[in-house]
C-alpha cells in the first residue's frame, strides 16, 4: 500500500471510531444531558408503589427513585409498570432504570445488570389462620394465587408439588383480589406486602405459612452501562450511610433495615 493510500485508510478508520464513540454516548451522560431520570415503578404493589389519595404515586420505590434523581441533579419522570412489563420497558429504552421491587435471578441477569440491594424483601406463602401449610409439600391439592413473572412465581413453580394448582394473575391487584374473594386458598407474595394487606383488610385473616426465598430488591439497569451502575451503587451506599434509606424503610415498611442488610 502506498503511503498516501495508507494515510487515507488510517484517517477514515479514526473518523469512524470517533463517530462510533460519539454515537454511543453512555446512559449516565444521556440522563444528565436530558436533565431527566426516567424510572419504571410499581403502582399496585404497596408499600413499594401505589397511588395515594392525591392520585400521585407513593411508596418505598418512589422515594428511592426521588433520592436517585436528587443525587444526579435531574428531574424525575415516573412510569407505572406491572411485574410482566417492567423489564421490557427497560430493555426497549422506555426508561433508564427499573425500581419496582425487582428480585435477582439467573434469567434476569442475562439481560439486566443489578445494583446493590436497596430494600429487604422476603417471599412466602400466606393464608388464613386455620390453614395448616407448614412447608412446600403441604401445598399438595391446594390452590395458590401468584402474580405472573414475579420472583415468587418463578421460585414456587420450581418446588410446588404436581397436585398444587398455581393460579397466575397479570397484576398484583388481581392476585390479591383472588385471595380475598375466595377464588384461591392461599397467596404467594412478599411478607411486607402481606403485612400491608393484613393491616388494610381485617375481615379475612392472612398469616405467614412459610417463606419461599429471601429476595432483596435491586435496581435494574441495562447491560453495558458501567458508569450508570457505579453512580447508582454509590448513591445507594451514601443513602445507607446517611440513614436516608433507613428512614424510607421506617416510613413504608414500619421497620428499620435489618442489621445485616
């Protein structure tokens, strides 16, 4: 290759690399440039996310989203999601983060990166006081309501006996309604959610039968966004150290963060 042609090829490659780098600005830079943090949050999953009397979103996840927006110095735009569509909203670019009581599992880790844990969460099976259901084997012949695609759905499906009838519903309101209307005998959900339900409705008892999995909540971030992931982790660590995260826990879970959290 003659020197002039070599120079032209090298120049073209350099320009191409520079254009490619510019075209693929990282998510953190995009958020700061836009001045807005777009977050997927639950709207039917108290105390993590629900609609208040003023018709505004409220809950643990909403407070954490607001904390992150303040840390980044940008405005907050909330997008209500369900358990089934929260991950697709992130991977298709509709939101920057998922803060929606999201548990970690191998399947999700193939498509998402996860922050450090920001909230304690325990999945279990709950039912009326008279139901004797001490373990998974005791689910034989029982009907259990669960929200499709949730951590408790995935975990319970792995271990439930063949004769157990797992009825899957598309959102948490439908799952809860199935239990309180008598469509099912038991419900699989998070213990903090069960506690909120028990406080809200005293007509039908709801007691812990057994725990399925300790599954703390993580913030979902698209793959290959190391700068955004590092910034989110730093913000959560700072909120732990300052006590802000503990105050959020006290406000919405009515209990401090666990000592080992």
